[in-house]
C-alpha cells in the first residue's frame, strides 16, 4: 500500500538538490557496495581458509564481516533507485531493502561493542583470558547480537512505505516516513542501538587504556595494536554513526511541526542526506580491525595471496613446457 505525499509546507521545504539525490548518493553507495563486498568477502575467506581453529575474537570478526557484506549487497537496489528516481521493484522489496540496510548497520554497531567487551575482559582480567577466548563464548555473543538486531529493526517493516509522486514511485528512507510513527521509534532505536553500545565501547576502552597505562609492557607491539584498535573503533562510532543519528533526529523533528523556517528545514534535510552514506563508511573502517585484532590476519592474507600467485604461475609454466619442441 502506498501513501500519498504529505501536503504540507514541511514536505515542500524538505526538497534537496537533485545533484545530491541523483549523483552523490548513488556514487557513494556504489563505491561502498563494491569495496565493502570485495573487502569483507576476502576477510571471510581468509578467516575460513587460513585462520582456523577460531577463537571467540575470530568468530566475532567473521560475523562483523558478514554483517558488512550483507549491508553491501543491499546497496545496489538503492543505487538503481537514486539514479532513476523511480522505485519499480514493489513495496515489499522497498521495505526489505531498507530493513537490510538498518539491520546490518545496527548489527555492525553491536559487533563493535562485543569486540570492545571481549578485549576488555582479556586485557583487564588476564587470568580469565583463556576462558574469554573460547570459541563458544564468541558464538553465543554473536547469536545474541543477531537476535537483538532483529528485535530492534523488525518494527521498521511496518513503518517503511512507498509514495507516489506524479508518475513516479519513491522508496522512502526511514526518517522520511510518517513523522509521528517514526519519532518515538527513532529515539528508541538511537538509545538502544547506538548510545548504549557507544557507552559500552567508551567504558571498555577507557578501562583498557588505564590497564595498559599501568602495564610494564605498554610499549610492546600488542599494546600499540590495542591502542590503534581503540582509535579505529572510536572513529567509526564518532565519524560514521554519530552524525547520522543526530541529523536523522533533526530531520524527523523538522517534519513534525511548522516552527522551523523553510530554509532551516532544507539545510537539515540536505545535511541528513549527506550523512547517510557516512554511516555506511563503517564497512571501510571496519576492515583495518581485521589486521589489528591479533589473529595474524595480515600474515594470513599475504600467505593466501602468494599461494594464489604461485598456483597461477604453475598453471602458466605447464602449458609452456608442453609447447616446447621435442628434440630427437
């Protein structure tokens, strides 16, 4: 079922530059989709082929890569929509695409929080590190993350709608749907899906920093890697997720009433559109986590690449030998 356009000044003031909608969004989503797909698929292959048996950290990393991979796979539908300006795939596909977008986005948030919690447990309580690293712990943590993400995002299926504008159909993003339905659900999603994991991440890494600061081996490579891991995770939360959640709340607030000026509403909507691909850039910034996680990912990746090159050279040498002229 499609809904008619909101016939109010809020909707008229929310129009954004067509260059953002038809060029910026598809270009950004296209790059994120291609790089995110290739990078995270390669990460899964490396973990599956070169880094067995898995510990709890490996299990979480594989699930994080899976979430980012599924996120990347949902983006081509949005790229097509923003290029053409017409959604022709039906309302169910619209809802499912937006659902996948947010499901894997918030799944990534929770997996990053799990990484922080497990690392804190291993660093701050070294006597329990062996138990923390058990694969079973990682499996249960990942099952909990997928279940919580599903519970958080499932209500979105009843919120997302399509809209007719002239002879076109639009697949509305989450914040552009009926504002009274989106307002409280959006705040609940922000609190439980973003702010709570952000608090967990900040607390864990503050405690990790304090523990490493009192450690005699604070300058060892493993300690330096832990500091870099902290920086990467905080960059993802603050640089990617924070602007999106702030501007999404402002976008919904601008649609709820007429107290804002038309120019301010346009500015908010433009900034919100710009922030949406930024949230997807976590698929980029998550990739350095694989090399910083302490699973010897970099060595395993190099080994896999050189193995493929060696096999390729052997297959090239065999036909060359067979083609040599026979001497009598």
